[in-house]
C-alpha cells in the first residue's frame, strides 16, 4: 500500500516496535535477573502467579482494543462505556482471586503462592483502565503515544523488581513490580494526553457486549493456550520443573512479543480502517505483507535463539535442562507468530466466530495431548506445543482460503523457502563459530549478532520482495 494509510501503518509499526523493545526488553531483563537470584522452585511459583494474573487481565479487558477500533460511534464516548465495563470486571475478578487464592495455590501444588496471588490480583482494575487508553491509541494508529504509558510503566516495574530481588525479596519482588506497572500505566497514559472518563451509553454497551460475547471467549481461550502448559506442569511435575520450563518459554516468547504482537497490533486497526473505507478487497494483500514481515524477522530471531539455546547455562548450571526445551519452543514460537498475524485479519474481516472456533480447536488439541503427555517431562510438553501450533497453522490457512482472505499459496511457499534457506545457513554458521571465545556472555552476544547478519544477508538474496518492502519503509521517514 502506497497511500497515507499505508504510511501511517508503517510508521505505527516502527513506533510500536520501539515501545515493545523497551517494555519487553525490560521484562526480559527481569527474567534474567530472577533466574540469577531465584531457585527453580521460586521461579516456578512466580510463573504460576503471573499466569493467573494474565488470565484475569484478558477476562476483564477482552476485546477492548478490537471493539474500540471497529466502532462507528464517537470513540471517546464509546470508550467511556467500555472503561466502565472493563474496570468493573477487573474489580470483580480481583475480589474473586483474593478470596480463592488459597484454593488456587493448593490446586497447582504451590501453597506458598497464595499471598502473592492476592497481591497480584490488585493489578487488575488498573490494567483495565490502561487497556482502554491503549485501545484509543490503536484506533488512531497513534502508537507513538504508547511509549510513555506502556514502555514507561514497564521500565518502572522492572526497576522495582530488580532492586527488590537484589535485596532478597524473592518471588514477591516480581509481584510488587507488576503492581507498580499496572498503577503507572493509566497515570502515564493520561499524562501522554489520552484521557477517558467512565460513562454509560446503553447503545454503546450493547455493541461492545455483542462483540465481546464472541471475541471475549476467544481471548480467554487465547490466554489459556499460553498458560495451560504452566498449569499442567505445576500440577503434575511440580514447581522445580515449572521453573526450568518457564525460563525456556520466557526466552522463546521474546521474538513473538517483540515482532509478531507488534505487527498484529498494527494489522488489526489497519484492516479495520480499510473495511470502514470500503477497501475490503485489499485484505489478502495486507495479510501477505504482514505474513512476510512476521516470518522474515521472527524466523531469524528464533533460529538464532535455537542455535544458542545451550548458552542458557550462562545463567547458572542448574538451568542446563532448559536448553533443549528452548530449542523446541522456538519452533512453537514461529508458528504462533504466523497465527497472530492471520488471526488479526480474520477478526478485522468480521469473522469473530471463526476466530473463536480456531482458538478453541487449538486449545482442545493442546489439552488432549497435555493430559497424557505432561508426565513424560517438560521436553514432551514442548514437543506437544510445537505439534499443536503447526497443526493449527494449516487449519487457519485453509479457513482463510475458504473466506477469500488468503494470498497466493506460491507467495507463502516462497516466504517459507527463503526463511528455511536462511535459517539453514545461519545454523551452519553457528556450528562453525562454536568455540571457546563464544562461551561467555559477551561472546554469545557477538555470535548472536553475527548469526543475525548471516541470516539477514541470505534472506535478502533469496527473497527480493523483502527488499521491496524495506525500500517502501524508507518513505516513512521522509
């Protein structure tokens, strides 16, 4: 796309990338610090608490970004009604978690986590308010303003966590950091100039609830997809195994968060804007462009992470079992990155029930494999994740073809071939570079950068469409 909307989308992608680099980079720093200061069991306890809070956040804010982007009503007044709904849901969920903390912690084999669950529950109403402000920014593709509330709150929370962890506060350090992040987000959002007061409009509420009735359950299913493995491991294998798995998962999660979520966050409001302007026929082209970008960038990051997976022992020899799990989860991460992009196109096109069905199918497949497979260890869980995710990639592509949202299969094959060839050369380069000088933190960082350059160079040679897209981005800064 060469019009103003396409330029705004490209600029938005760059701003959102910057936001995520800061915010998710802060989270990654926290993960590494916690791995240094906490035991496997403590990290497993923290991971369980974070998983429960993530479920609560999705429930109380489900569909907020989407419905604010889609509505034809006055967005500010509409957002006021959504704010009332979302914060109210957050308060109810917070109260429920506080009351049920002992039962939940006992159920998943971490009875000591109950006080942390209660403290973390307090974050929910604040994150609900912040989510509505983010939704307004998404509608306008104004991702520049997200830097202060999103990245700023994340840096604040990370700083608090690191300081407390260094002073021996243990798992509580992360939960207090989460609380600081949640409180700061709506405050910093208001300082950034995005304000929204609680209000009520019956028509707006009905419209929001109709959308949430379909997308909301899908959002809950989506968060279960990324937490059910934690819950299964904690229940069957215990906190130590969960700590090992969660470290690998958090590292493998970074490319997905930094790239796929960024591009998906731009793809949905862009597609919604195209539909509002009567340009629905352009959706397959948008899907093609965003899929190519997602595969190209996340592919390189996941390949490098897999090649260097054994360096996880730099955080301590006790984390050696996480290396194989990390390598496997990189394949899972690439699959869900592609799914993230395609799901945004499907939702924006108005196929919310299809989105719900695809998410539910993924969850059913995953749970049906985890029930008998978790007892075989965390490596088996990682293999299950990989298989289930790629099975759903095929199903989602078929669904897009049926609804006229897919681009030409030859384009998809060309993308996959380019990423595969570049990844193979990158892996071979990693084997050649492997040596004593790379067995340190500094050496690993240098090797990672070299491997990314190798991957990028090969990909640019075999997929010329990537070059054309990069040239198009040059117009953004002019």
